[in-house]
């Protein structure tokens, strides 16, 4: 009986930790969206560690906050997007594939 109580306590602790992490991630995502919509790319970069490395699609690695700010500014200018939202996923999420098909004429 004591083992069951310990297991339940352990699992409850894991669940609480996971919810706290999710809340923190959602708060940072909201800040990212706020910065992006204001065009504050230095603000976006401030959400990264000093020695962070970003992996933009179809491009080389980008290292450091200044380079990451420049990357986001360049990406926003290229696509002309505002009101964007970041996408975060865990390693356990399946890869997402987007397929674009020509529209019928």
C-alpha cells in the first residue's frame, strides 16, 4: 500500500511539473507574438539564451541573439507577415508535413 501511495505521489508531481512547464511555454509564446506584432525583433531575440542557435528552414544555423533578431526581421520582411504565432513542439510530436497542391483552373 505504501508503494502505491509513493507511486501516486510521484506521478502527481510529474503532472504538476508538466503543467507548470506548459504554462511557462505559453507565456513565452504570448510574449513572442506581442514582440513580433510590434516588429520588435530585439525583443524576440531577448527570449533566447545569449548563446542560442536557431535553425531556420532552408538556411544555415543562426547563432547568438543579434543574429537571431536579424533572422526574424529578415523573415518577416520576406513574407510580409504580421500577427504571426510561433509553433513549438516536443520531440515526441510527430513531424508535420505541409503539402501544397496547385489550385484547379
